[in-house]
C-alpha cells in the first residue's frame, strides 16, 4: 500500500481540525478519546494526549480529528501534529488495538437509475473508498474482494466506485429490472461480511492525471491560470451533478492556441449514448460564460 499522506482540514468548529489520510484508518467503527486512560487501546491517541493542548481525539474512516484547549492556535501547531500522525501511520504500528472480534455492521444499499441505460448506481450508507477506483475487467480486481465478487455476474462489464456508491455498467444481455434486486442484495451482504472493495490494477489516463502521478501532467498548482479556473469550475459546478448520476469528470487538458478543453468521462458517464453530447454542450456553455473569450470547444473522451 502507498504511504499515508496527511492533509490538514479546517472545520466549522475552530477548536477542531481534521488530519485526513489518503487511506482508510478504521472501518465500521469510530472512536472518541478524552484522556490517556480512555486511549489505552490507541497508542497514537496516547501520544497526542502528551500535548497539553489536546482535549479530545476522534478517529473515523480516513481521518483523525483533534479538539484543542484554547491555549494555542492551530496555525502554530498543526503542521507538527500532521507530521507526527503521518510518521506514526507509516511506521506500521497498529492504530487501534482490538480484541479481534469482528462485528457485523448493518448496511443498507439502494439502487438509482442513471442517464446511461446500461449503468445503475448502488448507494450504501457507509463510505466505501477514499479514492475513486475503476475496474474495466475482472483482471483488474483482487481475490476475495467485493469488486471480484461482482464480476461473478456475467453481465457486469465495468465498475466505477467513489465515496459511498458503486456504478455498474452492464453488457447488453439483460435488463436492470431482472437483476437489480440480486445485485443490491449481493453488495449489501458482502459489505456486511466485512469484505473490502479491493485495489484496482487498472490505471486509466484520467485517474493517473487526476492524482498528479503522471510526469507528463503537472499538478494543479503548476497549471496555468486558465486551466486552474477550468478545474475549479468543474469541481464546483459539474462534478457534483455528474456524481449524482454515478459518474465522474476529469480535466485532461487545455490548449490555449485553439481554446480546446479536454475532459474524460468515467463511471456511468463513460459510453453513455447521451452524456458525451449533453455534458460537452453543458460544460462548453458554462465555461464560455465564466471564462469569456478563452474557450472555443470542449472535447469529451470516454475513460
């Protein structure tokens, strides 16, 4: 697994800051510690309580949140704490010591239709992944995982998983009316059993570029001003609507010489008969209005 990278996230409560990892820290549980005695099962929390300003430590999903006493400002200490948390998580030491008993956690899953007739969105009442994942075939999955299990259904073509939903694209050999209930039950039972989504072996151009891991693509801070503005517009106005339909849209590039914007469609949007034209026209109109004189056309590619 890649090393933990910690991001510092402010909250609506100025006394609390979240230290968010790019990986899950705990699943199916959350923890709250108010002193060292309560934190006996969590060595990292005990370490943090040695800092005189730490009042409460919360651990859930992919973050550690800390509430401070009003004797310091977060600006003075948050970077040091972030480094301490990151170093501990990457040491391989257990975060929370448990008795080994695995409790079944109730899970609900419901199905939503998408604009793509071959794609269905299955939404769970829990976070499924920290980073979006694409599986183009069974070869992209790991053994004994939810993603591998879904490919036991012969009609499953592709999977796109983000936050708390799974977008499934099927082969045109059956109708969703015939299989939705079976798939929904399978996802629910598999999640309740404690199985993970699993990592993907598929690295689409979109994912690599979005993570900034491609040497050919600069990270956001290295983009030109127009490209930054495009990314901000996509993130704020377009991505939430696309996610509601079980898909994702990723900025691929901008060519200043001809005003061309390239985006990549993922999940339910990929291969949708109507999405390429609809999204391209919708995005094109918005970008032209919000960045006048700089955008000529948007080219939408399937991920």
